[in-house]
C-alpha cells in the first residue's frame, strides 16, 4: 500500500493527517511516518500473509497475489503501548481504505 496523499521524503505532511511522510503507514507510538517493526514479529506476520510467490525462492504468503500491506505501529520497541494509540491506528487504516486488519499484538 502507498498513501496517495504523501510525497515521499519531502519532510512535509502532504495529506494533513498529522504524520510527516507516512508513505507506507504510520507509527502512533512515536508520532511519525516510520512504522518499521522493532521486534520483527509484524514483519514475519506480513511475510506469512503477503510473501510473493512464483519467484523461485520457495516461500509464498497465503494471500500474496494482489494484496497490499499498510504498516501501522502503536507499540514501542520495548513492547509498551496505549490502547488509544491502537484505536488511532485502526481509525487510520479504515480512513485509508483498509478492508481487512491483521492485528498481531
């Protein structure tokens, strides 16, 4: 998934949603546009869902053909987080057209 309202790496909140450069999602714990997974559990789960098939590597996600992933984070690198940030992440997903949520908390 790519946020159509953002221009990558320009340091601006192009779509006015409170996150600068939230091109592929957002981090609600750190209030920024970098949702990369500190513990790699979400990365593992994303690969299980959307790992690209027919590429000669030998691993395929269960829904790889045509799926788009929106990375959203609300837990800190130590695993702490607030319910209010989880709700904000879900609201963000819905506002940006997500049809299915996979929450690995």
